[in-house]
C-alpha cells in the first residue's frame, strides 16, 4: 500500500446483500468471550456477527476485540447496545464495530440520537479519532477517515413496542438509519401475548418502505 492510498474498511457488503435479497447469515454472540467463536462463525459461512451487550455481562473491551477479529476476516460486526446507552456507541465503533443495533426505540427523536452518535460532524456527533481497526490502525486524517467510516457504519433500530411500530415510517425516513427490525419477543410481551407470534397484531404490514426493504418487518 502506497503512503497516499486511502485504506478500505474490512467489511463485507452486508447491506448490499440484504437489499439484493440474498441469504445473509449473522451469528449472535452472548456468552462466548474469545476470538475462537468469530473464527467458527467465519468457517461455517456466516457473513457477520452480532455481539449482544443488552443481554450479557460482556465488557466493551471483549466486544471490541470480537468485532476487530470479525473485520480482519472480512465479516460485518454489529453490537447490540444496552437500552439507551448512547455513550458507549463511539467507543464500540472506535474499537472495531461496523454498526450498532439499538433496542427498544420508540420515537424518531430516540432513533435520531443513535444515528447522530454513529457518524462524524456535520452529519452526526461522533467524537473524532485517528486510528481504528476498520482501517488497519493506520493513522488517517479526518478528511479520509470520516467519510470512509460514515459511509460504511450500519445503524439498525429495533422496534419492540406498539409505540415504536406506530412510529416506524417516521423512523425509517431519518437520515442515518439503515435498517429497521422488530424484536418479536418484547413486542408480543408488550401486547400481553408473550411468545404468541401468530397473534393478528404481529401480521406483516401490507406495504413496505422502499428505503428499508432489508429490515425485518414482522414477528
């Protein structure tokens, strides 16, 4: 690599696969703590991992190491953050995560705060850094690093309450929100029918948002 070459983030075409309707496999990681699990996911044909910090006691340090390993293997690494823990988003992205999964989002304002935390000014509020695993830990000037990371960071919003579902269209229209998905377990619990995915209120909607065709839309 020449000194003037802009590094390319080591991330698979995750969103491209989803929008193309291609089978995309992502392994959820909750209890494993070593890079072995990421290598196993890679060898079994998974395209990415989702490190779950909402339902585990895993540290951000361990999560970042798992994400960096995934990136080195050409996989996409997302991290589900604990509810409303916006402050850890920048640390996880700086540590190697390619995107954030934000649980229990109910309003456009909440979704916007997440999107802003994931991208640099003027598009967002992410704090500036110079070296990240996604770019090989090579010191990179902001004029190159910012657009390289902003263009590849994935923001997935989980709708898990009736309020979130009601605001789905408004949330989907926000700049910086790439995917919507439904947390079926929490959603059915909120409806008072935990685990009953056949409930009529969990039926797929009759229309789809063209910008968010990659997201999960039903229970």
